[in-house]
C-alpha cells in the first residue's frame, strides 16, 4: 500500500502562532510593567488590558487563519486521498495489469493489487524490491534513451511459483512525488502473444499450403485485385511473382473467346454462376493460349465485399492427350476420316431427328472398283495412298453438312442429312462417282479408279442404322454388277421417273467411258460471202438402243450430277484436236466454238483445264472460241467478267450464247469482255413475222457492232430470215438453211471443197 512521508497542514505554524500570542502578551506585559508601578490598581489593570488587546487580537487572527488553512489543507488531502484511492482501486481492479511506481534506484515504491494475479506477489511483498530482479531492462537505462516518452518492452518475468510469464513492461518518468522516479504498468500479454504466434503460424502454414498446392491459386478481390497467389500460378501464366502484385485479374488472363476469367469470377462472387469446374482458355504472358480448368470459391470480406479463391489447373496437355486418344478412337488413322463408330453415332442422331418429324436422310455406301487389283499389283503403300486421295476427293466433292467415314478396307460411308426427297440424294451420289472419275497421281503414276455407290433412304429403305447400311450395301453391289462407276438406290427409294433418270445417268457413265459420245460441227457462215467462218462443236450421244441423242436429253442430267465437266473437257479436247487437224491439212483458218456449261463456267479448275488442253492440242488459241450462255454469265456478273477476261488472256475468243433469253439489259453487255454475240434462235425464228422480234434483232445487231462485236444469228432456217439479217447488217448466220450439224468427216469435206453456203452460194 502507498506509504506517505508526512506532507500536511502546518501544525508547527499553529503552535508558533499560539506561542507568539502568549510570548507577545508576556513581553508586552513586562515592558509595560515599570510604568504600571506608578499606576493605581485600576489603571494598572486597564493599561495592562489595553496593552494586551492588539496582541491577543493579532494572535487570534493568526490562529483563525492557521485553522482555516489547516481545514482546507485537510479537505484537499482528503480529496487527493479519495482520488488516489479511486485510482489505486481502479489500478487494483485491472486484471493481469500491475501499476507501479519505483524510486531512482529502480525499487518498487508502489505496486497495485494486480501483482497478485500477474506475479503471485502481494503488493507489500514487492515494495522495496528491485525491478531488475524481474527483468534485465533497467528502468533508468530504458528511460534515459528518451526521457520524454513512455517505453514499452516485452519480456518474460518470473512468477512467484517459478513459472515464466510473458509481460509487456511499460516505464516512464514520474510522478516526481513521494520519492517515485519511475512509473508504469506491467501487463500479462501471454494470451495475446500466444494468439499472435498462433496467427503467425497459421499464416505461415497457409502460405506453405498455398505453395505446396498442385494447382495455381489466386485470391482476388471482387474488383479483380490480386491479393495472394502461389508460384504454380506464376508458372501457368508465365509471370514473375513481382509482376502479379501490380496486376488485376483482367490483365493477368485476358479472355480467349467466350467469357473472361474475370467475368466468371464476378459471376461466382455475386452468385450468378453455380459452383463447379469451368473449362476456359487463357492467354499466357508470352501470348500462348492454354486450356485451363477453373474452380472458384467465394467468401465474404467485410461489408459488401467478397473475395474469390480461384484454383486453376493447366489441362492443355491432358486435353491434347485426350483429344489424341479420342482422335485415335474416333478416326481412321490412314485417311483421317471418322470411323465406323462415329458414323453409327451420327446415323443414330439423324434417326432421332428424323423421328422427331424433321427431314429425311440417306446413307450411302461406296466401294472402290478394282481396288484389290491395285493393292495386289502395285503394293499396299500405293493402295494406302490411293485410299487417302480418294478420301480427300470424296470430302471435297460433298457439301460440308455431309459426313464421310471410312468403313474399313476400300469401303466408305456417307451420311446425307436433311433430304427433301430421295431424289435429292442423287446429286450427292453422282458427285461421289464423278469425284474419282479423273485419274489420281499416286506414287508418280497416274491411276484410274472408280467407285460404286449404294444409296438407302430413311424411312423407305429402313428405320434403323443396321437395316439402312445393309440395304445401301446391296444397292452398292448392284451398282458394281451394272459395271461399276455408278450408283444405285435401294429399290424402295425411287419412283419410276427417278429410276429412269438414274438408268440414263448410269448409262451415261458407261457412254463417256465407252466412247459413245461424239462431236458434231455446225457451220457459222459469213452472210455477205457465204464463207464458213467457224464451226460450233455440239455433243451427241450415240446411244446403243435409243440412237443419236441430242444434248437436251442428257446435258441437264450431266449438269446435275457434275459429270458435265468431264464431257465439256472431252468435247473441248476433241474440237481443238479437230481444229489442229484442219490446220495441219491446210483447211483453215476456221474457228471452232465450244459450249461451256454454266456449272463448269464457275468451276475453279476450269481455266487450268482450258490452258492445259490448248497447250496439249497445239490449237491456235485465236481459232478457238468458248461460248457461255447469257444466263450463266448473269449468275454472277463480277465472276463472269473476270473469267471471260482470263480466257481472253489465254488468247482464246469468247462468245455470249443464246443472247436475249437471259433478260439482261443491253447496257450490261458492255461489261463483258467478248468477241462474239450470238442472238438466240427464238428471235431469229420470229424475225420476219413479229415486229417486236425484228426490232430486238435489229437493236442487238446495232449494239453489238457499237461494242465492236461479231454478231451471229442462230437458227436461221429460211431465206427471208437471212435476207432480213443481211439487211440489218448481221455478220454471221448459223442454221439449217445452210447445214445441219455435221460429223467431223462431213465438216472436213465441206471445208476441203471450199464450199460456200447459203442463198446464192448454195452448193
Ligand atoms: P446452242 O449452243 O445454242 O447450240 C445451238 C443449237 O441450236 C444446237 O442444238 C443446234 O443444232 C441448234 N440449231 C442450230 N441451227 C438450227 C436451226 O436452224 N433450227 C433448229 N431447230 N435448231 C438449230 P443442239 O446441238 O441440240 O444443242 C442444244 C444446246 O445444247 C446448245 O445450244 C448448247 O447449249 C448445248 N450443248 C451442245 N453441245 C454441248 C456441249 O458440248 N457442252 C455443253 N455444255 N452444252 C452443249
Ligand atoms: Mg452454243
Ligand atoms: Mg445458242
């Protein structure tokens, strides 16, 4: 307990005032005494009293003052004692806190009751003991470093029971009374230090855990600020840890395709996306795109703020491996085409869609004709390469929505989706047959191959995959029996018309291969002179049963199934060779004109084919003219202009055929790079009877001339027509009036006889 050193009201002063009053009275009395002897008794008393009065009054006043002073001093001491007691009480009440004062030597002069719980000592036991017994820190030395402020140290003080206690020892100067030179508090901080240590340990183990995680981990704020990360994430994203500190999530992993990582995190943090594993693509610092698997957990972080815990694992390698395995499982290793399993799955899907009421579909089975022969004679390596090339041709020949699969060996399967009618599958089947009808370059040699196709259509030929494939297979065998290089439908699919058309089509394939096609030459005559200026090459089919068939019977079918390309190229080659023969025989110069089908006209390989044929046949390109119908040219004017120009660039002439049927405005004509304009026979037919036709023909001739073109009138059958055309200034005429289309031999004879044709020139 506090000990006091006798500070208090001045009792000595009170005594002094009393003594002064008595002594003063005595001295005064003694000084007045001689005079008093002369006085009478009463005077003496009076004088004595008079002399004493001021002194007594002075003493009384002094005593009063002293008494008042003492009273107030007592009061303030009581107040101070009360305050001190309160303070001491408060200090005593502080749990595990010991308030102390110490003298200049560092010995406790006052200690609060907290000493009991803190160190196990009664306060009285500590008073007088040196602080140095508990700590190596000397209060004087500590305070001396900066006397103006309080100093805090942490250390271990020994409890009375011998156990160490972790305390915070605070010391400062003061209070400079009662001999206290230092004061301060000693507080038990064991619990806090333990918690802190635990926290530190937890934090460290957390960081260790973060580091030892196999996945990349990022902790971000809802605004995308990166708060913590591990080194795996640095490896995944290709950043240095120091770089991450300054980055946001959006900068760190910019979005690739779809939603960004940031938007996913935001959605997760605010509950808009469900938990789970998300697959994303992110960009590394070096720009490489990686596949990652992302999971995001979120947790609140104060009011209205949440954090995201993002775990990222790089699955690029795994994904590639899976894809590779998938590829191996789903694709044929030789051709890269999907395999049988994939096709069966696709057919199952198509069945489901078809049963749901949507469109029909077809399954086509192809087998290469005579493939075994190739394999046996040229070896498996050649056979393999042939299969690869054939697979490529099949894929290129079909629209993108068709699925081509290898079924094994030289068998392929095609799924034709979205069929409006069974007949619609004919186009695809024809394209497949045509796609391998030109030779393939395999191992440095040119190989001829062909395919037979069997077509089965859902639901006519079967309502499940197995039946459809089986029916397609037997149809394919029928196609083979019919000579191969063709297609057959499973019987139930086609109506009679379609079957007839199919028969013609299959016959045509044989015709092309069997040399049943031939070229006729129809002269075009200079109206003024009757001289044969040119021959138009017109294809004919010398059918073994139906006789000579005109193009109208088969060209449209060939245009549908793509075989027209073969025919046109064949006719072109024939015509060029014929022209060269005429030149070689000195029967020229005469122009041959060859018709190009609309389908071939827009074909990418066409120009190459023309160039090759012109070179191979050594025809004079100036004596070759290629005809394109007005309708074909109008399908895509820009392309047509460009193709015609490229034909011109080869030195080959160009003509616009059947002019007047395509409803093009006459003005458009000037856009096409042309040499010749052929007025359609229907106008010529009516030119003498129909005024409109007459004025059209007249206008076309004038316009053609204005554009510097040679104008030919087609289908001239009558003298009247010829006269009118001559009158209108038409340059050339073609028609039965002069001749029917002629065989090559007949045309040669005509040329060799220098025959002039037409009115006034007739032979
Ligand atoms: P085109 O190119 O307009 O050929 C002229 C057609 O009119 C020929 O019919 C010809 O025989 C016919 N013709 C000519 N003068 C007369 C006449 O005075 N009276 C009648 N009634 N007809 C006459 P063709 O040979 O039947 O050819 C028809 C169409 O077939 C050709 O019309 C042409 O567009 C196409 N064509 C012919 N050969 C080929 C070919 O090799 N390839 C392609 N893609 N199409 C061809
Ligand atoms: Mg023509
Ligand atoms: Mg024509």
